C-alpha cells in the first residue's frame, strides 16, 4: 500500500487505474489526486513515452515477475 494513498495498492496487477505506481509516473484518473510535489522519477526528468508504455503494459499484463 501507498502511505500517501492507502486505498491504493502500489501495483495492482492488471489495473493501471488502481496502481499507485502508474499514478505517480503517468497520471491519476479523472477526479482523483496525488501529490504533485513528489513525482516519479525524482531525478532525471519525466519518463519517455516508451518507458511509460512499458510500465503500463507490464501492469496491464498482470505485473509478471520476469
């Protein structure tokens, strides 16, 4: 669970809509909020579209441990 949003799993396999990690690297669903003061990644600027697509696909595919 996230300490900022304890109602969310850090990663909810199969669902970006309820995965805190996705909210942090991409965006929260409409009507939801997350602290803009601590975006991820903390250093190095925002992720590329390719990196974000990889994370989204990994979560959507069930977050396999591979």
